[in-house]
């Protein structure tokens, strides 16, 4: 099955390079290009891509505002130079499915698009610890008790949440917990719904805030 991708970046040379890289993959088709967030939103509604590759800083409607408008329609993969953290946090809150640095090599970019199109998430290893740690420091968890909705999770869903916090993909979680990939995707979806989270990135932040461990994912119940 072909994954349809829309590229949004205000630099034509960057877009051309991304088109060249993604077009080399037989299962990926670049269906459109946008120079700013407003164009990206309009094209996404018309072309219905599976994934939008989104720059953050663009003239007019920026990538954060565009992501906020698109998450109900499609998955958004943010490409960033990561020189301004607040933009990354804004995109996280907007519901982006993943983050990659612009110097990511071609193979990793292609794999990220495939993972996100498959309902997974992707955060560049260079970004993960810095994003999650800083976000958690700025938004500390409540001093007592667990977040609203956490008590609604089943034991398996809590295990899945802990593994999301550990940075595992859906495929890796399925392998570790001995589940089918489709079952894992269902659990992830239920976790996000029950906890009122917009993306697995937010789920990872929550899991890190709670210090969930994959071998003991319920620290709030310990004496």
C-alpha cells in the first residue's frame, strides 16, 4: 500500500531534497508541496495525505498552528533544527505524531514516515530525552495521586503506557509483550482516549513524569 505524503516547508530547496529522498521509496508518494501552514492545511483537506512532513517556522500560519488544525485529519511529522525548544513543545501540545531533525539521514526519514503512517510514533533519539525531560520539568505532575483517567486503564494498557515512555515503537511493544501489532495499536489508542492525550508523544511525557518502569508500571500504588 502506498503512503501519501504532503511536504510543508518555506524553503524550496528543502522541499526538493525531501521529495527526492521520499520518492526513492517505492511505497511512498509525495502528493503535494506547501510553502506555509495555511497552504498545508488547504492541500491536506484536498489531497488527504497519510502523513504531513511539517516545518515549524514558516511565514504566515506556522507549523504549530497548522498541526493543530490537521491532527484530526492526518498524522503530522515535525522536521526541526531544534534550535528553539518552545516551538517543539508547542508542536507536541498541538498533537504532532513525531519529531525529526532536519539533518536526519534518508533511511531514517523514510522509516519514520512508514512508522507514522502505520499508526506509530517517532522521535529522533537526539530529541527524545531533551524534549521529554524539559517538558516534564515545565509541567510537573500532581504531588498526590494519579492523573485523571489513569485508574481507567487496564493492567495491559498500563504496561503499554510504560513501554511508550521507554521509547518503544508499536512493533517493539508488540514483540516485548507478545501481542499482535494490531492489538498493540488498539491498546495505544485506548490509552490516549482514556487519558485525554492527543499523541503518543504526550503519553511518553506522562509516563516519564510518573517514572513508570516497564517492569513495574504502577509506582503510584506503592507505599
